[in-house]
C-alpha cells in the first residue's frame, strides 16, 4: 500500500527545526520507521546484526551520514543515545539525527537526559482520520475555539465500526481484509507476551501469566481497573490442570514492562477545583496501544463484537481516546478522564497547556434518549466546576449518526468526521 501521511509529521518537522535530534518512540509496528524515512537523508537500522555490530565496535559508524540521519531502533545499542548527545553538542546544528525506538528509555544504564539536545515525540497506531475513515470535517482545534458545527455526515454503521476496531490502526494492515488482519494481530499479541516482554525485562517472563494479564486488561479496557482486580482476574483462570497465580507485585512488574514497550497506556484522572464537596477519584483508566490488541488477546472478531454491543462500546471509547490523544498533542494538549465520589464522570477531558478544556462523552450509537442524557450530564458537571470560563465546549462523540451543534450548545460529533 502507498504511504499514508501521519499527523505526527508536523511534530517531527518542528522538532528537527528546534533541536539537534528527535526521538520518535512508539509501540512496535506503529509506523515509526516509514514516517522517519520521510525526513531522513541517510539511515542505519540497529536491529540488523551488521549495523548493530558496527555501532558497538565503531560508534562513529552509526552517526556518519547525510543529515538528518535516522538511527532506527537505537535501544539495541543504548550507548548510541549519549553518542548522539555528544555529537549534537560538537556540531552545534539543528536537525542532525532522528532516533526511533519501540521502548521507553532504559533505567538500568546511565543515559544523559537529552535535555536541550533531543525532542521526544510519541507516536501511536493510525487514527481514523489517518486511515481515511474520518473526513476530519470537524476539528478539535475548532472545539477549543467554540466554533458552531455545521451539520455534516459521513455515515458508518455499527458492523463497520466493529470491523474497523478488529482490524486496528496498524499500518501493516492497510489493504488487508479482517481475516488476514486478525492473523497479523494475533501474531503481534503472541510475540508481545513472550519474546518482547522478556527482552525488555531482561529476565524470562512467564508467557502464560503475561497473556492472562493482557487478557484481563482487554476485558477491562477503558475502565479504572485496579491492581487487585487484575490480579484476581488472572488468578481465576485455569490453564490445563494448573491455576494461574498472579501476585500483586508480579502484576506491577509485568505492567511496568508492558508500559516500557508502550503496549499499554494510562489515561490519567483530571485534577481541578470544584465547588462541591465531592472527592476526586485519581485512578487512571487503562488502555491497550490499539483497541485491536484487546480483540486479539481475547480471540474475538467483528461478529463477536457486534453480538456484544456493551463491550464494543468500551472498545469504541478506547478508540476515541486513542484518536483524541493524537489530535490533542498537535495542540500541545493531553487527554484525561474525570470521576468524583458522587459518581459524576466525563469520559474524556482534553486540556491544553493554558488550561483551556473541552469535555467529551462517548456513545457508540446516536440514540436520542442517550444523547439527551449525556448532554444533561455534561452541562450539570460543567456547572458544578469553578473553572467554567476555561471549558470551551461540551461534546458527545458517537460512532453512528451525523455531526451538529444542538440548540443548548452541546456538540454531537461522529468519530467519522473528527480530526485534529
């Protein structure tokens, strides 16, 4: 398939103009290398035995070449990080290197922070806008500007949503049918829970325990599931004649490994001042790197998702979070969730660096009664907060239906029309 433009390209270009090196990190197979090659004029891949050996015995070989020079999977030779920092200082020029990696910085070796030399940019799998599923006629930036949405439509049905989530946003799945994509995704899941996690942990991890943990995360996607629940959920499973035991400490350790691999992510709780006496809940929501990974972990397909609309709703919420993170970061923002002790919740709170926010509730369908209920909830929570002036819009993102602004000012937005 032809290369599809990625939203993160703007951030890479800006990073190269601002610093000597850009570190493009993201979960394996999200498209880092192909995107980085759009900017690089030379490259080396440290996953290949030849290039890795050369970098170990002759570090200058990894750095020598026309700039920007791409050093792909740099963590295979961790000393490259400091070598690049030293070289950037010596050259005193911007846009010298692009480093890519499918893991966060290792914590067991001494690495310079990279401050002032590196711009670190996180990359995810493809959003609906990047995949062409969304026409991006409604932009997140417009929601912060308070622009009234003109009625627009890009119709999609629930069955199609289930198929899109099952296939996922992996660039390698472009052009594949669902059956083919499910095979690829299952292979990814199996490698992640065996070779990859042991490699990042630098000790042999129990594959069965890892898979039970990821399956538990998949069952509880888009929720504030805690360590106790994850451990108990895995303990309840029996493999062959043996009960799988997953202690809390083991759960913490394995979650840390999966986080380093950027295979899971946490959606933090939004912290703000409220006039009510409600206590804010600070537990994060948990997501997998792509909703399709949950489908693969549980051995499901689009038909199974269509037959369980409640679970499909959780996966769709995870998809909305996934896409909003990409769109928000182009604006310098992040995505949170809100929950208090009175049971008030907001699925997605997008906040910019200046404190401006937009609230988003997620609904798989566009049933009128559910839309009305969600709108009233958003207005009620917004009225209870002490920062009304910073809340720029109230929004309901749906899977089906069309996009428009209601008379009460709440926006209803189909994900198939949302972009950055």
